[in-house]
């Protein structure tokens, strides 16, 4: 209980629903959650007591990364369509500052002490650090196509996923000297990564590998793999480090990992194409964004059940929940809100593989075709050619996300930069079908086929 003197000294400034005390910030009600809506160019604000959207905040195009400071006062949002990081004042729920960080900023990471934000400048081939006191960039380090990163508690050490094709790696940065100090080469493309609370491990994911990778930060070596379902994306830790919450995109699951034994302790079915997860300050609840079903799942980690589903807007990606201090805990309401439509794309399954079906194109009299890549499909999805026909494909990305096209039988594996193009030649099979896919997002339906003659879509090789 607070003494009367402490109340007099600490109190009581009421600001936009917040009570500000001596050095800490506590919500007058429940903490709020902030969700980046990639296709709405907005951030949804959720009341975690009622599990409903309170408002949306407009941000520049393509909100990609999102983090919140430990005091709950600021949310940082990167916009890869506008080369900026927006700073949201959570008292007023509006953007107060915009920071120029260069082209296509992707993921953001926050140091445990809240002093620094790491920006992965995918388009500018650099990692930047923002001081959260001044909201200014205080340093940069060259890294090729950094996608996501993670920071130590003091913000002096960073690990970053470099997605440069042919040189994919986890890169360790010394952010006191602003230099790369170690590199772990990888044969697959890294995706999401996160420091353990004690700083001894980094959990990360690789495209095409159905397991969470465990890196020992003392040796810079991968020391374990934790098998999960298809296409794991990100596995952050609960505050006490006991669990890691793996988003598994293919089956639409939250995998709960026991970090002491590096095993999968259980799974919870969530929405379609889950993208990110986070937990409440007390580690009791998890929040999972479902990009394919346009909602957020609220998961009770003790019972391993979804207790609410919140419709939030189009393509929710990153999420952060305001921390609270002390025993205050959010108890989600048991109601299940209506789920937003998941879109009009027809989806079919052939021989166990999902295809987001954007039509069939007869190319038998063509020498070149423009193929569209977007989130998460190829259009057209099925290409019908003559047996043995050669065709030049120009694959153009309409997305702000890194995609890929891989045709294993032809030895083709090419990354497609956001809003970029790749061109190459393919040869149709003498009979049957050949499969192509995005190695990052195949489990989400981003697949297609080359059909020889009148062959129907089906089991591919």
C-alpha cells in the first residue's frame, strides 16, 4: 500500500486516461495493445479488458515493424512505403514525431531497458539505432538487406537477419563501436529472431525449415533446433523466459515452447496465416495477429485456449501490448468477436499443397509472360504450355514484402525484392506438372504450377 507521502509526491496527473506516478506509468484501466495493419496503413488500438478496438491511428504506407517502450508511453512504427518510423504518443493515441530512416525499413527491435530502437533498413542496406529519449538516429552500421533484429537489454549488442541472397546470415553488431563483430552464415533465409531475457540465446526462424533455431550467444553457434509445424515465423519469449511463443504460419498455430528443455510443450489453433505474437507483462496471456483472417487471437497460456478473437482490420502484422507493473493482470473477456472476412481469393489443395488460386493462363503461343507476386499468391497461378516449351518469366512484386520464386526441378531459386522484378527462363516438362513456390510463404498458399499440354493441375514434382 502506498504511504500518504508517496501519494502526495507521486501523484496525480491525469493525462488522456493515464495516471502518472513516481517514475512509472500505470493505466487507469487495462493496458492497450497496438496492432499494425499493413494494408490499411494504420495502427489499431485494442482495449485488452474488453477485447475490442478503441480506435485506429493513421500512419504512412506499409506499417512493418512495431514496438512499445517499457513505460508504455511510446509506440514506434516503421513504414516501409514511406522510409519513416512514426512515434505514437499512447496518452493521446496519435503520431507525435516522424523519424526519417531511409528506404524500406522493415522490423524494429527495442532494448530491454527501453533506451534504444533498432531499425532494420532493408532498402538502405543498413541498421540504424534510435535514442528513445531524443527520438533521433544516433548510429548506423552497414548490413545487407536486414529484415528483423533483436537487441540486448542495454542496447549495446544487436543480432540482425541479413537476407541478401547468396550470403544469408545472422549478423552480430557491437552498437558501442558501431561495427559488425560476428557473422553466422546460413544456407536458408532468416526471418524473425529474439534474444532470451537472460541474453544467452537467440531464437530464430529460417525459410523452409520447420523448426525454431537456438543460437548460443557465447559461442555464436546454433546449438539446438525445436521442431514445430510448417513455416514458423517468430518465437518471442515470455517475460520470465520460461516459454517462447512460436507463430507457425502453415497450420495457423501458436506453438508453446519449453525453453528449459528446448521442446514443443503444446499448440493452440489460432487464425489464418498468423504473423506475430507477444505476451502480457505477467506472462499469462498471449496475443497473436492473424494476417490471413484479419484478426487477433487472445490465448490463455495456462489453459492453452483462445479466449477471444478480435477483428482488427486488413492484414494485421506486428503487435505490442503496454506493460504494467505490479500484480495487475488483464483478464480477457470470454466472448469471441466476429471474424472479419479473409478475402475473396479462392484456395484449393492439391496433393496436400495449398494454392491461392488466381487463375490459369494458356501460354502455348507466348515467348514471355509477366507473372505477378503479391501477399500471398502468384497471378496467374497455373501456366499451361507446350511440352518442352521454353518461356521467359518476368516476375514482378506488387508487395512491400520480400518474396521468392523457386522451381526445384529446374534449379531456380530467386528472391523478388519488394516492388522489384526478376527475370529468368523456364522449360515446361515433357508431361505432367512442375511446381513453383515462394520459399517464405508457400505454406500460406503462395504456390503455382507449370502444366504440360492439357494436363490438369495436380500432384507436382
